[in-house]
C-alpha cells in the first residue's frame, strides 16, 4: 500500500526577543519580533531568549 501522509505546516506565533538571537540564519537584536513554530516557544523561554 502506498499511502501518502499529508503534512500540516507547523503552527507559528510571533515572539519578542529579550536578547540577540540567530533565527533561520539571520541575526536579530533584542526587542525584535520573529515568527517561530509554537513547538519552539518553550525552548526559547528556557534559554531566556523570549
């Protein structure tokens, strides 16, 4: 059987950075707003990034 699984795009949310951060290969300053996958938000909080 060749069943194709439909992948849904990750839900995303805007967050404000507390400190400089590299995201998707680009450097962002503290205070910048970036859009990240909701599954990454807790990790970013744990790191003190947001």
